[in-house]
C-alpha cells in the first residue's frame, strides 16, 4: 500500500462557504478553480481507483484560512473544513485513511480549541501550519502553545509554504514577477520557517515534536554545506546580535536539528533532488507525498512521477516500504 500523506482538497461545503466569505482566492484563484477534483470527491475517487493500492491523507489547499478571513470568521471556516474532511474519511475510509486538520492561526486561542476538537472528536491525524501567519513568523510567542500541544498529542505538524505575489523580489518593486513568489519563494518560506523553529529552541523544549516539511525540506538538504559550518559560527556575520550566546544554549549542533524534521517526496518526480533529501533526512524521516492534484494534468501526474522516482532510488525494499507507508503509519498512528 502507498499512503500519500500530503494531498489537497477543497471540500464542497467549505468551498461553498468560502465563496460567501471571500470573493476570490488571490493569486491562486484561477489555478484552484481549474482543478475539478479539488472539490469533486467522486471524481477524485475514480482517479485514485485507477492507480490502485493507493490511499491519500487529505488536507486543505492553500491559501491559508487566515489569509481569507479575519480572526472572527476564520474559526468557523476551520470547523467547516475539518468537519467536511472528516466526512470524506468516514465515507471512503480505505481511500482516505486520515485527514490533517486546518486551523485559524490568526486566532491562536480558537486554533488551540480546534486542535482538540479535530483530534479528539473528529479523528484528525495531524494539523497543517503555513509557514507564516499573515506575515508573522511561527516562532512568535502566541503560536508556541500550539507547538506544545501537538508535541503532547505526539502527532505531526505538516508545514506548508505561504507566500503570494505581494512579496516582491526586490525592494524597489511592488510585486513579484514571473511567479518567483511561488517557484522560489515557497521553498524559501519553508526553509526560513524551519530555521526560525530551530533557533527558537523548539526541539530542545519538545524533543518529540514532529514536523513534516512539504517538498522534502525545501532548500535545507541542498544547502547542508552552508547550514553546517555556516551556523557553527552564527553571529560572526551579524554585528550587534548576540547570537553566540544563543549557540551556547542549544544542546546540539544547529545542523543536527534540521535532520529532526521530516520531509515528503512532493518534488514533482525530480530524482536527483529526492536522492539529496533522502540522504539528508534518512529513510526514517521521509514520507511518500505527491501534492495531488497539483500536476500539469490536474490529476494523477504527480503521483505517477513520484512513484517512478521512489522506485528508482538505490535503496532496499524495506526502506522503500518505510517511505511508502511505514513512516506514515508510525507518525500518524494510522
């Protein structure tokens, strides 16, 4: 069995409510509305049955809820999304063995309550955090209790990048060009969030904290040579910052914390990148994920490309089984 752990949906009840709350989905509006199986679960099921021996853990598609509604309205959107995903899991338990809860992160108190409700009452097997909350970093004190709560539940946080065209490529411009905000900006977002989490000391505070990074750790594995020796001398390039004292407080070498993250294989079938990520994280920290249905064919293209790449990895069958299903079952308690 192949358990695909990072797939996106817009359940119809949520999608309908979204259309009442937000006039459009911003930069992603045209893209989202052009992919029928984001909303049409019967069509999604038909696609999945054609693949065979395949299941999906589902989560909400971007944009983040907090980008679409203020703190008063976002908790209601999150409840509708999570109720709807729980219904999909109940209707098709073999194809959708679990869902990942969405949270109103612009309302941390409501987000905390929604974690409890989604896990205890609805059976969610993790939660999705976006890499920033309306431009606010995840290591801010208001979000710390949410990390602590997920560590106590011993269930994963799935970290998804969030950035749009308003993040300009240069200070002299008002918006990003050529979709750089997505192509390069999203991997940067994930990587920046990982760095902030490491130096916030979250893995020292909660050693069992489990965070699955979308797109196989983004820029982190490829930049091991910079992150390792570079962060061993943190502060040498930062006049006025007392980063040397921060290094002394950490229990491990900075690079070692980055290996404590997990990564999914949603890198669109790029075999060299997959080898790099697997070597960095190790087979116990890599999970099969495809970003379905965001492929050029708006269907199973990413699934097939990702399977081909995983099957081409120079690893043993037990390691391949861990990536395809074992790690998902262990982390998500499926």
